[in-house]
C-alpha cells in the first residue's frame, strides 16, 4: 500500500507538467462535470457496497450483465451451441441479482438526469464533435463498438470491470483487483493519449 | 474470534440460479437505482469526464473511486470482523489480470464509458453508449466462445488463488484496512490540491 501511495505521488508530480503541456486538441474541463461533489458520490457508493454485502451477500459488479445478455441472445439463436460453451455452463444466463441490479442502474441514471435537467438526448458529445468533427457518427460507432469488444473481453479475462475489481475488489484489498485496476488505467491512459494525439 | 475471510453467513457458497426473491431482490432494485443515480450525479456518465480522466485533465473518476474504496473498505472489514458479512474475493491470476486489465483499458479509451457508466449514459440519453454496449455483448460472446481454451492457458498463468494484501505481509486485516483508508484520504487531499477537478 505504501508503495502504491508513493508511486502515485511520484506519478502526480511527473504528470502535472505533461497534463498541462500536452496538446490533445481539447480540454475536458471546458465541458460540464458532475452535479455533485465526487467525494459525496464516492462515499455514497461505499455505503451502497455495505448494503449489498449485508442484505444480499453480493458485491457490486456490472460486467456480468453483458455476459448474461450475450447468453440470452445466444440461446435465442443457437440454443445448443450456447449451452455447450464452458463459460455459460458455469454462468447460466438468467435474470439474476446482477442483471436486475444493472437494469435498475440504467433507470437510476435516467431519474438523476431527468430530475437534474441533464437528460442529453444526443448521439455525439460536444467534446467528441469538437475534436473529431460534426459528421463523425460513423467513426464513433466503430470506435465505440470495437472499444466495447476489447473491454468486455478484458473484463471477463480479468474477472471484473471498473465496478467489480475497481471498487468492490479493491475495497476488499484483493491483490488481483489492485493489479487489474493498475493495468486498466495504464492501458486506458496510453490508448487515450495516443488516440487524441494521432487521430 | 472469527477467522477472517471464512464464510460467516450461510448461503454464500451455494451457487444461486434463477431470479432472487425477497430482501435480495429489494436490495438489487434499491441499490441499483441508487448506484445509477449517484454515478449520473457524479458526472461519470459524461464523455468528457471519463476521457478527461484518461487524458489526465479531469480527476473526477479517481476521486469517486478512491472515496468509494475508503468508505467501503472501513465498513466491510469492520462488518466482516464481527461476522456480519462475507468477503467476496476473486482469485488472483497474474497473467489473465494483467492482460485482461490492459485490454480493458484499451477498450475504455475507445468506448470512453465503462460497463457501469455506459449503462448510466444510456439512461441519461447519451445514445453513443449503445454502440459500445453492443460491443460489450459481442466481446462477452467472444470470450465465451474461447473460454474453454482460455481456462487451460492464459487463466493458469500466475494463478495465486485468493490473495488479500494484508495477508501477504502477515498483518491483521482490520488495522491494515484502517491505515490504508487513512493513507488514501491523505492521497485525496493532495490530489484535490493538485487537480481541483
């Protein structure tokens, strides 16, 4: 832990200069951020994790939702083949706890956006448009889809996503979760910087 | 004295199939709604906030994650110490988690939303989340297709089983969690000074 802390300190000092100096063509902080303080939101999510552990004996995790969805679709078109796959034998696609949880997450996001006057109803975010042009929906489509494929494959291989490992695993001081999160940010920062410099 | 990490409540080890009922169902609904609500209010369903984190221009994501870890950690380890909750530890697999984490990161930068915040972005009317969500389903399918082979190869590399950081240093879990939480809070103070947003 101390090591992680020290590394993050060094990183922070090192990154201050490039963060200001590097030219990505846009600055993310010119667009609106969160309505609430990140510390209030984070603490709230921490409390939610107590509740799910205590009342449901479950940890918060999202990525398995998409695997369940994939299983549903697979069973619709190729039932026998889907049932023969080792992953779906161990994780049978049913509307289980995580599936209901994530479905409600979508609704919760809608309620927050609607009541807060932040419902966006847009296909491209202004920051994307400013950087990649007004007519870049096809690019966004391809980049988003390919990103989703990489992300899901990585999450299944690692055993969780930014929720399952990033919050639930790290808060249990699970060694593998800290490793996974470090690799997630490493890959993400590298790719994002490349994308915004080259593309 | 409860052995840390052991099952302290019944029902954890049995694989449940099918839809949950009763209290569990209610917890899924209430906590799911609250989770989505909080993520949207935190701004982490916004493209610029997420990409801003990866470009190191906006530190909202790290601030939310670290404060969730601090609050969650203190509560869960305290509750576990008094046998009120089970820990849910994923096994540590050095190979699969290094490769999986890096692949996830690449996908994160391309899609910009992560699986959870993508779901919230959809609820918030950011329709570009749909492309990535379709990709997530496709990626899960791809993994399932290869799962037999991956289990025998990549997922056996550096297999360590369940590994909790304090156990590695032979330090009792609860004090270790409290000290870590304090260090993370100090880290957040420094982060806030360096990056107001």
